[in-house]
C-alpha cells in the first residue's frame, strides 16, 4: 500500500513538473533573471545605447485557426540604461486591428538592479491609432511602474485572431532596438483540402546562415542572437522595408513550385488579369452605361473625367465601418459577381470600382490596365528580394 501511494505521489510530482515546464515553454510564466543582467550597465555590443532587448519569445499557434483562431504569444525582456531609455520603454503600445483580433492576458513588471520587483497592476487603455474606412488600427497601451536606468522591464500578452480565417503569419526579427537573444516558433494550421498542407516561408534580410528549422510535425523554430537595431534617419525608407523577417504562407493545390522570379510574376499577372476580364465580361452593360455618361463629341480628356465621376458615384464599401452579418442581411448587401451587379446595386469594393473605371474607359476606346503599387509609407517592392523555400 505504501509502495502504491509512494508511486502515485511520484507520478503526481512528475506530472506537476511537466505541467510547469509546459507552462513556462508556452510563455505563461516569468523566466529567471541572471544576476549578470541585473548588474549590466551598458550594451557591450552597442555602447551608449538607451536600452536593449535581452530576450524575446514569439510563438504562433495556428493549429486551430479554423475553429478557435490563431493565437500569438509574445514575451519581451528589456534592459534600461539611460533616463531616455526609461522614458521610451516605460510606456508600451501593442498595436492590432479590431477587425482581426483582440489583445488579452497582458502581464508586466519592473525589476530593479537589487532584484526587487514591482508588478504592473494599473489600467490598460485602448487607443485608436489610425482609421481608414473599414480598417481600424488600435493599440493597447499601459505604463510600467517605477522604470529607472538599470531596471529591467518585461511584459507578455496573447493576441487571439478570429476563427475561420488564415491571417498573415510573420516573424519580425529586427526592430529599433538591439536584440541579444530571441526564440521564434510556429505551429501551423492544417488547412482546407484546397490548400497544400505544407507551410512555406519567405525570408528577408536575415543574417547569413540563419534559417527557420522545420520539425517532424511540420512546425518551425528559429533561435537568433545579436540582431542589430535599425537606426532611424531623415528621409529613410519605411521601417517595414528594412526589417529582417520571415513570412509564412500556404499554396493552393496545384500551384507550381520552383519558379523563377520572372515566372512567378508572369503567372500572377495573368491570374489578376483574368480576374479583371471575368468581372468586366458584360460588354453590352458597359456600352449602355457609357452612352449615358459621355457624349460622342466629348474630347478624350473630358470623357475620362466623366467616366471617373461616374465610377465615384458607386458606394465604396471598403471605406465604410465594418458591418456585421446581421447588418449586411438587413441592408441586403450581396457580393458582386460582375460589373453589372456593381452598376445595378450601386455599391462595390474599392478594387471593383477601379475595375468599373477600367471597363468604361476600355468601352470608350482607351487602353486601360490595372497596376498594383506598394504604398511608399509601408514597404518597398523588391521582386527578387523574397525567396520561397520549402
């Protein structure tokens, strides 16, 4: 009896130990702090820095994206060296899009050089950072307590994404601060039957020799060390275009692999052109609407101005607040299959309105094409800068 009880107790201890280890691995608990980090006075790799990232853990769990949604876990530990660093790092902003996700389980604390700890127990605020039509970019913001030169601040949170969607999965490896150590991982979603179940990735500006490592279960992990910060300068390119990152994606089944850059963009160009042609495949509808929009004697410039004004009369759903399914049903908003739907219903997405303009311009005898541009304030287009690796 004693042997059975002793074995049962041993089993409980083992289970508890495994549970604690799993909890720490998932970023649910604070990691121990080495005394050397508490005593650190400066960044030996970048003397004079205001602060540095000692450690960061970023884990993406997309296994249940189709049921519960993706979950992203973030853990950051930052060493403060100067008053300016204390000022910069004491206020934290976690940006997200309300339409896509929510920020949950924020925890934070300040550790002083003597090892004393001040836990964050203040209020978390929600700020609107940018609002463009149906896209609302928000931030959860909070202030860490008693941050001073020599302090270490750390915080963790979880970002839960909406279910039944596949969102962009990206490891942002570099930023404004020097990062000593970091750990990245992703557990992929097993996608629908129309997707290749393999998770692919592109890399940009990773240090030489650094690459995500694929595990037997299809997940990926990567350990990084000594990543330099990006120094901000006047008139510099957008920060996004200078960051080192890893972007994950799935392919549709049957999509060719091993393409050259030229082959990929040729195929994508044809795909997008075919989508446009299918939407505009209503010549009589376009001719009829054009006849009511322009006069035969109008100068070419006048025709284009009138066609543009006609397209602008269509209600742009892309620049309206997000509506729920119930609201859409009440308003009887349906998806447009072609240009005839857009003209009859008087509403369309921003892209479809562009297509309408192209269709009317073509009907008037102009050459008109759709061109994709990368917003200069977001990124730079580098055709060969992203390599696809299986």
